[in-house]
C-alpha cells in the first residue's frame, strides 16, 4: 500500500507543508510533565462536500468526527465517519463507521485497551459488522515531534452481509500508528491495522489511513486523507479493496 502513488503524493506534500507551516509557526516546545489529574476534552470535525448540477449531477459528502477525553491514566476516544455519494438519482457510495475505545496506562509506555466498532458499507456487501476488541499498546517513540505506537490483541466479529449471510468468528488484531508533528497544528499521520481470522486462514482484513493536516487560520485546517480497506475474502461479486481519497476542512474545538 505504501507504493500506491496517492500515498507517495501525500509524503511529497508533507514536505511542502513542513516548510510552509514552519514559516507560520515556531516548532512546538517540549510537552510539559503531566500535572495532577487534569482532564482534557478535544472534539475534531472534518467536513467535505461536493455538489454539481446541470449536465453532471453528482453529490459527495464526507463527514468525520473524533472525541477524546484524556485524564492522568486513562483516555476515552470515539471516532465516527460517513462517506456518501450520489450520481443522478442513484446512490453510489454509502459508508458508515463508528469506533469507541478506552485506554488505561499500566506503566509509562504500556497501555491496555478495550473497544468496539460498528461498520456499514452495502456497496462492499456489508449490511452490518460488529467488532469487540482488546489488547495492549506500546509507545516505541513518544517525543514532541514523533509518536510511534504498536499494538496487539484479539477481537470477536459478527458480520451480516447484504445477501443475508451471517459470519461470527474470532480474530487476532495488530496495529501501528505513526505521527510526525511539523508544528503544533500541522502533522502527518499513518495508521495500519491487520485482522486475520483465527478460524479461516484465507480471511484477512487490512485497514490503512494516511492523513496530512495543514493549518489555515485559528482552529481551522485543511486535511487530505487516503483510506484503504482490503478484504482478502470479499463477498461474492465484490472487489477485494475500497479506496477513498478525501479533502476536508477540519475544525478543532
């Protein structure tokens, strides 16, 4: 996936953002030591919309939000996303995903997490998909400019297809998150997760998201994102991968 030309374009754009953002804002200072049990709440919204009428009738909507509540030893995160597309009188894209997760810090760099995910994508044959997961995460690098986290665990999955076929199975779950902060508001982030089934060696899912964020003014930024969802064993008649490239305005509260 990293050989994909779109991902390579994002890396090249990151270099341009680094130079432009550095001219706007000085490098972020070292993060202060954690003080007491202060709680932080952060809400982020990503909004993208395109509408064309006349000879071409196309509507595309992308919406994503992330809520994070962080305390001294724990953190709660909720992430949701919607991609909707319509051409003429026909719906051509409809993806919905919601994920909630709680992390508990065990020691300085080791965390325990539990979470659950709901997903719907009828154009990939998924009427609904539930996943309950848990595991451990380790921060390999944790610096003001760079963050690298590895995690491993397991999950229970309940799938319902558009053809009314059910599949319940257990799986392993491994993931990686890397983030580089150019400045306090400009950053590049890459996440990858793999979910291999424990019951069928041919059943493997890989999800990847590449994001580049550059500040515009105040709490407003522009976000370029590229999501790849790979399913080694898709439903009959569907392709193995979905790819979504989005450009959105990001607002941080």
